[in-house]
């Protein structure tokens, strides 16, 4: 049995033992999912492992049976009446917000979790360290926001005080920076990036702004108000990740090899999947037609076919053609540039 499976089973047993009534061996066994070993001998070994980690377990007699439970006062000594596993999970999960390192949000979280860790009994802290040896948090690609700390603080104040902000914002698609006035509604973290959602006075519509593209920002004295009818979930529901656009009914077909890692993932809340008779995977979803969606489809390479709509299939084909053309151009021009650099004077290269 994998070691992490064993640690998870012990975690589930500890969670069951948080009940003030405790549990017998048979009750502990019944609380485990079916794919975990429920043999009394295995559960006894798990309880011994928890005791070795200095989790204060005690036994009582109830109706002629041995009942295991946590020592009285163990839960009450924790802040906010959090259970041991709840507090351990909080301390263990602090790495999930690493992308916000350097911001007040992350600093406040670190401060809170440091206090939580200090309040955790020594035996609980030891168990958290043991968990770190079996579980890890993979964040994937994300942006760093340390240099945008001041901007995030200002946006947070503007949202809490319901004040319009003035900012200079860089639009990547137009390669230009323009002055904007925005009524800030929400800060939204998605796909490794932090975004401001608010009403743009220039566009006269609700827009999404990447926080790292805000060049400067200041609060005004003009009050603003988020409409009562505004629903963030509804606003972003058609986006694959961030970009918004006209929704389309996208149909994809994955080959057998690609199906192995596509299946079981939630790509979008609207998705519907089914296996074909030959073992391939058909995926359909209602999602915004955006460059973001084109890039997502392309990242599957030759393992996916765009069944429809035809207009979107043409966009994917055109983008793939551009990639090939750029590759051919680079193959012709880059070697020449390298040769020129090799022939350049050493002083010029240093410069």
C-alpha cells in the first residue's frame, strides 16, 4: 500500500475521533471508505502510529467495548473551536497562496497561520510535518505580485470604501497604455493571475483588468456602487479561464492516448463527456470563443480534433499555420543572426 494512502487513512481516523463520544474499532472501520483497509489489526496499527506522533488518544469502556477518543480539552485549547484536523489542514495549506507572496493579503494570511501553528499542540505540529513528507502542493505557472503590493492594497481599500479609481492601464492587444476610470467590484484570482473586475467608464461596461498591467493607480473621492444584480459567477461563467466572448458550442474528439489524461478533469462547468465505442473521448462544452480557447485546444497537439463549429476549427487551423510559418522563419533567420554574433568583435559582444 502506498505510504500516502496510509497517512490519509490515519487522517480520516483522527477526524472520526474528534467526535466527543469517540469510537470503537468497528465504528472506526465503518467510517473509512471502502477502498481502505478496514481490518481491526490495521486500524490498531494506525492508532498506535497516531499515539507515536503524540496525538493524545485515550480509551474508555462503553457497553463492554473499548472506545477510543481524544483527550478532554484537546479541542477546547485550540482557537475558534477548530478541530485538530481543521487547524492542521489550515497550517498545511498555507502554500496554496504562494503566488501572492509580498502582498498584504499573503502577509496577513501568514500571520494568522503562524498564530494558528503556535496554538497547535506540539503533537499536532509534529503530525503536520509528517504530512508534508507525503503531500505536496503543485501550483503550476503563476504570476508573482510582490512588486504590485501597493496596487493591490489600494484596490482593496477602493473596494471596501466603494470609491472610483483612476489608473493607467496597459492593453496588450493594442500595445498601448491609456487612462481609465473604474468602479472596482471584485479582486478575482484565477489561473495563476490576479484580476480586477469593475465598471470601466471608458468602455461603459464591466471589464476585467490584469492587476500586473496597472501602471499606476489612485483613489478618487467619487463614491461608486456595485449593482445589486451583478453576479460574479454569472459574469465569468462562459469563460474558459479569464477571457470573455461570444459563447459557442464546442465539440472536441480526443484520440486514445490523449483521452488517458483528459478524462476525469473538470475543464469547464458546462462540459459533457462520453466515451466512443473505439475508446476515444468526446467532449462538448459551452464556452466563450476567445484566443484563450484557441490556445487551450492547441496545447493538446495532434491528440484532438475540432468537430465543430467550423468557424472555430478554422481559427485553430489558422493559428497552427502561423506557428509553423513562424518556426520556418526562425529556422532561416536565427542561424544567420547567430553567425553575425560570432563574427562580431569581442568588445561589441560585451557591450
